[in-house]
């Protein structure tokens, strides 16, 4: 009877292990990084001539993994995070340039005001001067509207600068988090080797590694290669950052002697990998640029290095076009006292008080554009007259140049003005420049929204495919748990029958 008891005991042990595994699967169904486990059973060969087995044994408790599906999931999650981060930056840029008019009654207030609407109002206001050039009220209105434009340009530039600063800060936070995770991965590699060497199961440690790797994929886009000893080799952009117990440190500080890519805006932000935390500084020459192409960092870096500088440059172009176009047209006229318009330009850069000439145009920026303080104090200095005269009365009642100014809302009028100074100044329509800016960011945001939507579907599909293999289906686990319990009861019944038989035999002796 001993072989029978041995077989029944092995059945009890195997069923108990299966019950424990199913229970653990159910308990960890929502645990991040957890991979479903399965007890692998094998027959224990018998020693008799009849070939009857000696029971069953648990060979291992294996994780249900699929390397290809896991790699696809990491890539999809990294791509989604990258697209979402870029979408966030582009949406931030778009919010700087509202399309609607302001409900504010103050001409100099720019809160929620479309620069396009302000430009339209600015050009139209010159009509009022043309109709009544000797009146101070329309001149004051033009100055107020010009101040509103300056305020809007200054504020928009400041908002883009703040967005750049916030995005830079987020990059720093993400890099710090990546370093923490890389250190955790290296530590887990060490624990996995120690656990396997001691004969214990490393499954729980591998689950923790899966969670760490998943977070790394979302932050920086990683590739994982499993080593024969069960450790994970992690790389970013082809650069190995975790090997065994060693983890590199990422930093935005460039190594000594680093030269940014040619043609890129300044400052150029990228991430470098250093062999150790101690070497992560500009004093070290050991760092190498990490070509991050996935994860949130990829999207944020694209926003910092391409998107925000591009629209800051376009906004500067709007300011430059506005100032040079208006000042050039003023140069064509005379103010109420008969002084040439070049003496009192309306727009300046900073606190400059220089006269203006189309043959030596100044460069204006959205952050630095301002109004001529003298014109603000005395709007009669606006060169509204177009005809040279001999009396100040004639100048004061001449609105010809103001009428020409009112027509500059049309790109063709700006082109005609530019033709007067071929090769001296490149005048462009500020209205057209701003329209191009708004249409461009609107199109990019739409594309970003579409990319996030499609990438979400791809990531969901990749996640579902992996979950179908590695995830925990609680209904299936509960059904199998009932089966394992039945198997346990069956093995227990065998023990009971053998015990009963032995008792009967002993009683019969």
C-alpha cells in the first residue's frame, strides 16, 4: 500500500501548489507588472516492471510570458506617451494665440484678445484719422490700439517663454524619475541572480522588473533584452543603460566639449548618459548623447527644440513685420507740425528713441517691441499727412498718409510699400504672418490629436494582446481553482480509501 499512499500524497502536494498559484493569480490580478503564473506538472517515473508511475511532481511555477508581445507593448506604450507629451506642448502653444475677440472694453487690454482682431481694429482706426486728421481723439485711439498690440505681443512672448521653462522643468523631473527607475532595475537584477542562485523562485522580482520597465517605456522608450541568468539588459536609443548591477545616469548637462547639432536653435536640449551618478556633470567628458525616440521625454524634447522655438520665431516675425511696415509708412508722411514721419516712429525695440529709415530697418521682437514714448504723450506726432505743404494748418488737416496706413491690412498694400525700397527692407504683412502662425499651430494640434487617438488604439491593442497571454483572467482562474480543489479532494479520497482498506485488513488479522 505504500506506493499508493506515495502517489496520493504527490497528488495532494501538486493540487495544493496549483491552488496556491491560482489564489496568488487572483489576488494580484490588478498588481502592476504582475505576470500570471502556472504550475507545471510532470509524471514521476515508476521503478516497477509494469511501468506504473510513482505519482506527480511540480517541476516549476512558470510565468506566462511572450517576449514578442511584451516588446510590442513597450514600444506602443512609449510611442503613445511621446505623442501625448508633444500634444500637451502644442496645445499649450495654441492657447497662447486665442482666436476670439476680448469682451474687455479697454483698448489697451489684451486678455483673451485675438491679435488678428487687434490688427484689424488698428488698421481701421487710421480711417478715423484720415476723415478727421485735426482731431486728437482718433489719434489717441490709434495709439491705444497700438499699445494693445504691443501688450499682446509682449504677453504672448512671455507665455511662450514660460511654457518653455515649464517644459524644461518637466524634462528634468522625468530624467530624475528615469534615473531612479534605472537604479531600481539594476538592484532587481542583483536580487534576481541571488534568488536564482539560492534555489528560490525569482518570479516576484521579475514582476517588479516588469513594472519598472513599463514605467521606463512610458518615460523614455526602452528596449529590453533578457539575459540567460534572468537579468534584464535595458537600452535607450541603442545605448545600454542597465547591464547587470550597473546603471547609467541620465542628465541634461552636456559633457565637456559637447557641440550641439548644427542648425539647431539655441539653447538645444538633449539627454546624456553617464557611466555613473558621480560623472553626470558638465565637468565630465564621459557622457554620450542618448537619442531618445520614445516615451514622454521624446515628445517634450521635440517641443523644446522644435515647436516652441518655431512659434517664438514666428511671433517675432509678426512683431517685426508690424513695426517695420507701420514705421515705413509713417516715413512717407509728415506730422501735424510738418516734421517728417521718420523722426517719430510709432514702434520701437526696447527703449530706443532713434529715428527710423526704411533703408536701415531695425529688428523687432515680440518681447522687446514697445511704443515711442513721445508719440504716446503727443499723438499729433503721428505722420498722418501725405502732401508736403508750407503751413502747419495744411499738415494738420491732411489725412492722406493715414488713409494709406488704413489700407495696410491688405498684403497687396504692404507689397506695394515694400516695392518703394527694393533691396533695402523686406516688408511683409503682419496680418498674413499671424494668420500663417495660427493656421500652422492649429494644423499641428489637429495632427497631434489624430496621432494620439490612433496611437491609443495601437497601444490598447498591444496591451490586450499581451494581457491575453500574461494577464490574469479571474473567471478562468476561479474555474481552474475549483478544478484544483476537486483534484485535491480526489487525492484525499484515495488516502481515505487506502486508510480504510488498511484498517479492514488489520481487523481481519
